[in-house]
């Protein structure tokens, strides 16, 4: 299959919208990461997403809308918390889980009776939803399990020849996937951390519980209620190992294990004394910068020949929890206590 490389010009967006309306998958920019979009109501189109990514069928997708009215036919009820969160954070990088209506095939939700929905803020994503006339199911536009792409070039590296088109809308602003909060239950439950934090959700809703699978593997036989809950995810080819300790202790440990293919993923300003090559991804106290750069850093590690990638544990709170969650899964939960 030849993949069209499109710009965000009106003419190219019309081409992309037509492909989406015809049931073809198209990679599109969002404010979080690039998404692999297709008509969420079309079971064959959704199947093409899973095939292009090599994604397990039990891993749910997120449906993207561009107006509150588009939500109503897709769900069976709208909790009060949803309205309050939408007023605060939609459009934006927040996904809410509702009870799914029959308008959306069960395959979109990995066979679950729930549905994850968000209203992206990226103007290109909004334009394509409107012009195609489709609510768009759109996981990240990467091969399943690898780091999510935050540019059209990274998307093309994984998706060229697999999908109909890629729309280049520039680099993504946030850099990690949307926050996912389940509203099916009495108390909102964070299933995947992102730019909108658990603390911010609690401010709106009065409470927000963090599901233990955010920082631990799913239990045996437990279904993934949200994207990003699988055991290993977001991973480069290099073996990622998290180091839980002080900056000095981490540097000493890495230096003691220096060798061919050993690299460090370090914070800006914390590389002095490292005796291995390194990649930086933001300052320790700048979690927005870390989130913006983390996936690009993981992809760069592979390009530069890293075989083992040691990195310090980010803070497990606020926006830092999103970075910590991605690195935990990239490392398949391999953490060394220093």
C-alpha cells in the first residue's frame, strides 16, 4: 500500500477526510501524540487500525469527537462528573470512560461494555472529525508496544506502507497520551495518567482514585479497561532499567555498569560525572518538558545504538506520574532500588 503524505492545507485535509469517510485509516496529529484514526462506527475500518498496528484485539481504543452533541449517541448515560470535567478540560488531553451505546462496535472497546471518549484540542484533529462526519477511533500511530510518535516523521517510520495517509500537523504539544479517567462507578478512577492530573480531576469531582495498575502490572486474567494498561508498552528495542535512588547514587550505579551499548536517560543538568553516553529529556523539576520529550528520547536511544538504557525514576505524582507510568511499562517494571 502506498501511504499518502499530506499537509494540513485545506485541500489535503479534504483528501484525508474523504479517506476516513470511506473507511480507510489515516494518521492524524493531536495535541498529545499522533493518532491512527478511522471511523469508529465502521467495524471494518476499526479492524484496519488493529491490523496496521499489530495491536491485540483486547486493547481498547479511544473515540475522538469534536462537539458535545457528538457524545450523546455514543453512550447510554452521562454522569454529572463528566459534564463538570468537560467544562474544565474539553477540548483537551482528557479521556473519559462511559457506558457504551450500540452505536459503536464492541471491538472498539476490546469487547467491554464501556467506551473511552475525548474531544481533542488540536485544530487538525477537530477539522478532520467535522469534515469526515465520523467519530474517530484513534490509538497512537505506532507499531503496538513501541514508543508513541510525536511527529509525522516518527509516524511514517512505523506506518509507511501500512495505512492510507499521514497528515503532518507539526510536532505534538503535550508528548504523552491523554489522561484516562473512568466515570463508571461512584468515584472517578484514573486508569492512565497524563497531562490532566489526578489531583486536578479531584479538584473538580471531589475525589479521584488512582488504579493500582497505573504503577503495577495488571493482575493475571484482568482485562485492560483503558489503553496503556498492558504489561509492556511504549518500549524501545533497548532494555530500559529504572534506578530508584539519588542522582549521585544513580550516576555511580551506571558508571559501575558501563560497557558497550550502555546509555543513560538523564535529566538536564544531571549528567556531570556520567561515564557513559546519555540522552536528556528535560529538567527534574520540569515535568511538562519531560512529558514532551520522553518518547522522542526513547526512539533516539534506539537510533544511537543503546542496548541498555538506565534512567532515574520520575516523581510518582502530578504530571510526573504520567512519565513514571510510561517508563515503568517501557522497562516492563524492571526497577533497581539503590
